[in-house]
C-alpha cells in the first residue's frame, strides 16, 4: 500500500465545502464569535452557533450538566442573547472564519413557526452558509411545549414557514425519540428542507439518591455522549434509507475517529461533535481528524466520501466478495 | 473490498478518554465536619471527604439540592475545605449549613497553580481569594521554595486566613484600605516594593479582577512570571457551555489559573 497518499477529508453539504467532516454541534462553545473561531482553529470543519430565539433568554439554573457514567445529561436551557445580537455574533464569526475556510452555521429556535421565520430572517442577514432549525430541544418543554420534531405535521409546519425566507441551504435537526424518524425526515425534505441533522439529545433523567432529587435543576435533560451513539447510528441509518442522497450531519456520541467512521458508514455526510469536547478536551477535533486519517490510511481509503453509507450495502458472503 | 485490519486500540485513541469510570462524575454528598467563622461575611467549611489528587488553584462545583450549584476554590483537599463569602442567595444558603449537614461536590476541575522554578514566590490574596493561598504555600514549601504571602482587605475585619499561612511558617504582609490593620493601602503596594527590591521572583494571585490586573501590570513591569486565578460565571465547569469565556479563554478548563510568561506584552 503506498504510504502518505494525500487524503481528501473534505465534504460537501449542499454546495458548502467543509475542509473536514467534523462539525461543532450546536450548544457547545457556540456562545461567542471568539469561541466559534477557537473551535475552527482547533480543527472543526464547520461551526454552529447556539440556538437563537427572537428575545434574549437566560437558560436554566445550575446544575446544567452532569457526567453520569455512560454519557452526559444537560439542561442548559437554550440561553441566548436574542436573534439580533446573534446575527452580529455570526457576522463577526464569519469574518474570523473566512481565512480558515470554515463555514459558520446558524441555529434558530422559537415558539411558533412564524417566530422561527422571524428569527431566520434576522440571523440570515449575517449570511451564514447554512441555516439549521432546532425543532427538537428536549429541555424547554415547559415554555415551548412538545418539540415540533415529535410529529411529521409539527416538523413540516416549521419548514414550510421558514423555507420561503431562507436563502441558504436549510437543515432540520431531528429528535431521536419518535417512532419513525425516517418518515419525519422524508416529510421535512418534501416540505423543502435541503438536509437533516440527526440527532438531538435524548430526553432523560438522573436522580441523586441521597437527596431524592433529580440532579439537574430542570429535573430532566438531554442525554449525549457515548450512550447516545448506537441510537444516533440507527437514526442516521434510517434517515439515509428514507431520503437517499440528502446530506445528513450525523450527531450523537461521536468521541473517536472510529465512531466517526461508523457514522459515515451509517449514511452521514458530515459528523457533529459535541460531548467529545468534554471526553477528549479542546483537542477533540485534532484527535478525531488524526484517528479518521489513520483509519483511512490503514484501510486504503483516499476520500472521506468513500465511507458514506457503506453499511447500507447488501450483505456479501465471503465467496461473493469481488477480487480487487 | 478493502481489508479491515483491526487497529491497535492505543494508537486509535490517544490520549485516553476522560477516565470517569462507570459512575461518572455526579455530585456526591460530603458531611460538614466543622464550620469556621472567618468574619461576618465569610465562613470556612471543612467537609468529611478527601480529593487527594486535587491541586491548589483547582475548584469544585458545590451543590445544594433545591438551590444552586456554583464553583469554589479548594482551600484544602485533605479534608475538602471551602471558604465561602455570602454574596447572594446560594452562598447565603450555604452559610446556613451546620456540622452534620451535607454539601454535594463534583470535581476537582480546572488548571491548578504550578510551581515556578524560583526560590522566592509572592502569594497575593484579596477577600475570600486568600482561601487557596495556604494550600498553594504548602505545595511550594514542599519543593523547597520560600513563599511570602500578601493579604489585603478593606478593613481589619476583611482580612482572613493569616493564621493558616503563619502556621506554615510563611511570612505574611497585611494591608487594609483604611489602615485599621497592617499597612494602609492596597495589597499591590507592598508587592510592588518587594519586586522593586528584588525580593520576589514570581507572582501568584487570587482575588478581584482589579487586583489581578494590577498584579499582571507589576509582573510585566518587573519581568517576572505571574499565575493569576480569574473568576467568571460558570455553568457546566467542563468546557461545554461556554458561559465562563473570558477573551476567548474557557476559564473552567483553560483556567481559572492563567500563566503570564515574563515579558508578555
Ligand atoms: C473558579 C472560581 C472559584 C471561586 N471560588 C470561590 C471561593 O473560594 N469562595 C467564594 O466565596 N466564592 C468563590 N467563587 C464565587 C462563587 O462561585 C460565587 O460567589 C457564587 O456563585 C455566588 O452565588 P450566589 O447565589 O450566592 O450569588 P448571586 O447573587 O447569584 O451572585 C453573586 C455573584 O456571584 C457570581 N456568581 C453567581 N453564580 C455563579 C456561578 N455559577 N459561577 C461563578 N460565579 C457566580 C455572580 O456573577 C455575582 O458576581 C468562585 C468562582 C469561581 C468562578
């Protein structure tokens, strides 16, 4: 095998080129332009700003994150400075990121479909490369009611409201806790979404038995980290089957390069990275890139795109494996 | 079809994952062994538990179910000791704790103070920032250094932690803004004098941001290294939520202690 062939780690999300497949997931370090730039300098291929609503929001009281053993649980509560400030932040981030070739992505979140459209209009003035709709945050139930991602009709209503005002590729972030995520993906794509981000965190709870209280102030929260990975892989696999060819940002428990390979094989085009920043430190992006590169070299892949969807091929019995 | 040779696990995943174990890093309750009254506003809580690997400058997240969770520097690690100023609802709730009550702790977190390779470090504390200085002094003494401590307060009542430092044999220079104890003026005044006289080769500081900025200035002017502990509102304490960002730095994982190399502009 020839050593040190130039590997192509770049991926394409609806015409937006990412230098590598690792996308800083929303809610992680997305609170300021300096942190978004930091993530890009640390090796992220794209970065996502934290979800924005029309009005500023404070978020939940501490504790907001806990490491419970097989993963994390969080209920940060979508603190954000409001769409107007968020647009400024994004514009600043875009200027910082341009020389690095890393596209910024934007999240929008808010009560009604019309409010989603309003937030989208505001943040799009900053010209992010991609707009991602967070219709699946599990931690703001009390104020916002059931996430739109819980049903096809709910998800479609938001996409239909935002599509007409959205001038960039539109991604929709889906929730794992639905009976048929493939059908929701198919419906939002039919309604005009260009891509899918999957999955958001999984609702959960951790109880402190000494006090008899949930650990999070919000009581429930969203599970992330290693425990989420098999669920995320399954969801992405199902979505890739339901909407073949539609780009997917596969997110959930990706902590090592091998995890990323699994996610790509499940059908993801790019890979979201969140809790890994906890498990691997701020160097997570560097480690993931190195491990992905090592895997590709060891197995003779030259382009990340070659990994996409490999798990969907029919089973090949050993004697049927074609000679190279 | 490509050949799928298994990669050695070590090479695949360097460095190892955060070693949290099967039980993670959930807050665990520690009994309050003793409450020491430092002054009207500040109390020290000695807890029944140890964090043997914690280092001075690191902090823990302390939680009271039904209230809040917030960061506190370790005043000591064996037993876990926190010095807490009552400044708001949560810290006032903490002040109601008595011996036998429980306080939930997770951590330790953050970058600690690291010994500079010098003989005469200066340790500077203001307000409850004095808390970790004795812990720090102990580790510096253990590597053969001769620290001098500077403790500042507005009035004599605000000056805490002097006895603990003196018990270690560390000389302590006390200042108060109103002159009611020790030298009159800000704590940075005697520090500047020591540096000018060549009696200090490194600065360590914990306290209000104004004091830290003044120390950074002094360190620059005298071309000595400084390690300063910066406070910011903290949420997750593990580098995810971004709330503690200070000029692009995540203070919970890249701080709270930040080193300023000598000659940094
Ligand atoms: C690394 C670090 C070490 C600290 N060490 C100590 C210590 O040893 N002793 C001590 O008394 N205090 C320490 N603090 C400050 C302590 O965390 C706050 O005083 C405490 O959170 C106040 O909570 P409250 O509800 O009583 O007050 P509030 O009324 O909520 O706030 C009072 C002040 O505390 C700040 N504060 C509130 N919540 C937090 C939070 N989650 N994180 C950081 N700051 C907060 C507020 O911004 C405000 O300035 C430390 C803070 C940090 C970041």
